[in-house]
C-alpha cells in the first residue's frame, strides 16, 4: 500500500509537473512563483523530494522529475482535473471557482471518495443520455435556489 503524501508534498509535485508540461523545464524561480514561496524554502523542500526519489536536483541546476515523480504527479493532477470537472458539471460552478475549490479539497478527500467521483464522471461520459437527464435536474434545482 502506498504511503499517504502530505498536502505540501502533493502541492509541490503537482506544481513541478505543471511547470514541466508547460515549459519543458523546471526552475527554482518558476516553482517559487507558482507556489508563492521563497526560493530558499523551495531548495529545502526539493532536497526532501529528492531523498524520496521524486526529483533529481543539484543546486543551481534544472530540476528533473524522476519516473516515480512523474507517476505520482500525474495521479495528483488527474485527481485535480476530475474534481474540477465534477464541480463544474454537477454544481454548475464557474471555472475559476471550481479551480480554486478543486485545489482546496483535492489533498484532503479520501481515496475512496475520489475514486467514486472518477467512476461517476466516467459513467456519465459513457452514458451521455443519463448525464443529460441529471444535468437538467441540476439546472432546475439551481433555478429554484
């Protein structure tokens, strides 16, 4: 069974992954800006991630996600995307609010909860008629409130 990662560890891994996907490289400055953290704190935490095998990092050089780091970060990011999609589709939240809320809750939900949301969203994708019916019910519910 995999060890539960801390919120901070997940936030770093997700940020590292997003920077890598967007820019092709990961730099201390970009990571510090994304996480709103001072560069010395970034360096300190990168050392911890390196000891766990998630990144390769030598001071004053680019940061690299290891294969294990990529797998972990992809899983974290997938959780985020599905939660955001769920919040937008079923709670009719606008993109910016769904993004903020997904960031807030993604690290605290139990794996069983997230897996059920993923299964539900996959079911809706495979059964668009069911989703359309539910969407109409949700739309009507929000018109009343």
